[in-house]
C-alpha cells in the first residue's frame, strides 16, 4: 500500500519560507539650550567721614602740705569739695606724747574734655545683575 501522506509531505517541502519582520526602537536624549543667564557682580566703594564726639576725663593730682596737729579724736575723712576729691594723709609722730599731724592732703581735680573725632573710611557693597539671553 502506498503512503497516503507522501504527496502532502512533498508539497510541504516545496512551499516557500517566509521571513518574519521585527521592529526595534532606540531612545536617545539630547540637551538643548533654550536660554542662558548671565550674572554680573559689581562692587561699589563709598568714602564716608565718620564723626563722633569723644569724652575723656583727665585727672591732675596735687599734693598740698598741711603739717597740722590733730587731736586724738580728730581724724579727717575723705571728702569732696566741688570737683575736687580730697584724701587726707595722716602720719603718727612719736615724741614724749603721741599726737596726730595732718601731714598733707591729696587734691584730685577732675576735668572733662570733649573733642571731635574724625576718620575717613571706605565702605563697600556688592550688587548682582541677572540678564537672560537667548542662545
């Protein structure tokens, strides 16, 4: 008996082979500049004259000789007379009897002086300017 499937097998061998199509996609990026910024920094200098009134106290010390005898209960105290601060200086002297002698007073005179202070200084400040440019 003959093979009934044989003619079909021959026909299948004679059929043309058709290739399949396949699509591929590739993705890429590209930078594009649409605008630019320009920054400029400038420094400005301004000379200014500083003025201030300065106050200082000056002290003049004066020794005033007294050589004044004091009693045992007489002790001069530190005192203020106007602008003058008076500080008594006491010395004990030994003799047959002991007595207090006001040897001297220290007078401190206070004077207040006011003078004008001036000095030229340079002050600087910076400024930034932003400009948008097209490419």
